[in-house]
């Protein structure tokens, strides 16, 4: 009903506009010399074209607008990486951990040499490392690396160090663990994550 009402309003306004133009603009005076059937034919042709144009505009552009909005919403990726070491360092409560957010800012908890307590360091990881992380942290890779496995051996079994990550990508959490999930220790994903620790060691 609403659509029909709008169409009727548009048609009424269009007819009024045509009458005004025909009666006030000399160049359109030829229309007045035509017989009634010819004028109705021209008028109906114009109305049909105008109606189709209005429909195409609103139907087409509203659809495009929805697609653009959806694309923007889908491209808003959120990324948070939380890393934690565990194993032999637990004895002295000195296992380091960190959090890196989507904009590259980090919070790194660690125990400096000779210190009795952990300290907090904050900053931003290098831009090139941020780019590498965005390249490797994709859903398909994370799904594989987060699959649980039964490890035959872990470094933490003999007071060594294992590392776990909780990665949030687009509101989905993935848990990766050097002792418990299907990670490839020599794969690009794991190597890139390890570079975060390497960077922290250089600035600590």
C-alpha cells in the first residue's frame, strides 16, 4: 500500500510539472497543437520512463549501498595476540607474557635479570613485524594450528620452556600451544609469532 501511495504521489506531481512546463515554456508550445491522443501517448511514454528510472535508481543504489556497508563491516578486522611462556620458569614465577593489539601496541610482562619481580613494558612493535603478523594470522592457518594433538614430548616436561598463544581474530579465539596443538615449529606462522619474543628480548 505504501509503495502504491508513493507511486500515485509521484505520478500526480509529474503531471502537474508537465502542465506547468507546457503552458509556460514557448518551446514546448507544439504540444498544445497536437491532438489529444498524441499528447496522451507522449505523456504516458514519459511517465513510464520516469517511473522506471525512479525504481532503478532506488532499487539499484540501495542495493549497492547495502553491499558497500556490508563490505566495510566485514573488513573491520580485530586482532589480539596474547602469548605466555610456561615450564621451568614457573618455579621462580618468572615466565614472561605479552599482549599485542590490532594497532601494534603491546604490554610485555617480564622479569629483568637480577630483579625479584616482573615489570611491565609498553610500546609498539615495528611496522614490518605488524605486516608479517597480518599476513600469517588468517583463519585457515589458525584453524589448523589450533587443532588439539597428543604430544610425544614437550620441553616443559624437563623444565624447558613451552609457549602458548590465545589469538582473537574477528571475535573468534584460537589457542595455539607448542605442547598440545598441531603447530608447525618451522612454519611461517609459528616463526613469525616467535619473532615477537625475539623483539622483546632486544628491547628488554
